[in-house]
């Protein structure tokens, strides 16, 4: 049973629109991860008018992500609870059949939205303040790292920050728990080799600089870099991968090293407070993300999280009036 076809009580028109937007956001997460969920894509899939975004989700994209994860988790939990009442064998059979349908219907491009968001997110706070991790257990694992952060609250008209993190994550078989699909997965029950886990991004750097200009204006610049996460494609034929994912995405994967190539994004923003009197104020802000318009692949061909690609160059504006 899919999220879209799950029986629900009769809803008002307002509830129908909101639910369609949550379902659409969950579907995008299944295919592209949390980073691939954009307001434009949610509106396109749901058919909702643009004004619906801040009517139903006043806190914007983060609220859509959070509530879509809750909705997807509740729907899947309800299906499991329904099947559990029919016995363990029925539960197991329906659970496996459900994921077989999800994978087959999407041509192995979609997976679990919760796990996709967990792996594709750099900050667990987005995931309802939880540390959701890949639903599988190994004999042992080791994740070590360090982070250095420099904050400059104010230096004349400038302020900013710089952070660098180095993290290494290694797991070692055999696999001791998880959902294993296909006969080839049986080797994982005896294989004791080491492998990079999904958190194994060796180098991550972020820099933010802000300049407070005269006349209540400000300028900001940001950049972030990641050395790339593991991409285990096994013995997949490169020609098949090219057909499946396209040249633009496959170019961002180092098949020889089984790792996504480094990603980099440049951002800029500017704003002005054009009016202030007592408790009334007015401000305008414009922001450009991924100025270099780079195809930043976050993870690639993962069974549960699919392939997540960061949004392309985008420009947004915001007008704020306070009375």
C-alpha cells in the first residue's frame, strides 16, 4: 500500500491540499533525499497553488520536510500494525512484498523517505531531533573524526565563521542484521572485510563572511565543500549506469574509487532595512544559492536513499514588514 492510496477519513479541501503536498514531498525524498526536496517540485507534483506553501507551512521548506517525514513514518507504521494483527508470517510477507513493489515500481530509484533524509542530511536536527541511521547492523564499526571551528562575531564591519571537519567511518562484516534482498546478499553473512559506511566523508569545510554596509545594508558570502561519500555500485555496468542516471550525474561519481566526487557550492545574499520607526520596520533580502551551478551529487544509487542531488542555482527574495 502506497502513501497516496492509504485510506483516510474524509477531509476538507484544505486538508486534501496539505496532504497532497506532504505525499509529494515524501515521494521526492524517496528518490532524491532531503536535499532534493524543493518547494517548486512539491508544488509541481501536488498541483497546489504557490500560495498554499506559506498558508499550510508558514515555516517553509523545513516544516514541509519535518511533517512529510512524520506523515510517511505514520503511514508505514500503520500498515505494519494492521499486518501484525494477522500474525508474524503475514507481517513479514507483506513487509517484504511492500518494499519489493516500491523498488520494482520505481525501477530501483526510490527507497525509504526517512532513511533517504537521514543519509542525505548534514544535520540530524532536521530529522525531528533524532539520529536515524541506516537500518542494518554489522559485526563492528568505528567512526572517528575531529572538527575545528573559528567564529569572528565582529571585526569592524565584518563577521563570519570557518569550520573544518575530518571524519572516517569504517564498518566490518559479517552483517548481523538488516533487510537483505536477493541471493547475492547471502555473502554478507560471512564476509568479514572492512568497508566505508555512509558517514565516511573525510573532509568537510564551510566558510561564511558578512559585511555590514552603511545605510542599514549588508552583504554575505558563503561556501561549502565536501570530499564525497561512498558510492558502492558493485559490478554494475557503466553503460547501464549511464542510461539509468544520465551523463551529468554519472560524471560526478568516481566509479574506480567507489565514491562520489567532491561537491562545492557558493552562496551569496544581500539585504537592506529600508524603514524603521518605533515598532514598525520593513526589510528586503535577496539570496542566491549554488552560484556556480554545479551538479552536486550527495549520495549515489543507495538501495534505501536512492540518488540525492543538491538543488541547482536558485535565486529567492523576501520582503518583511513588521507592524
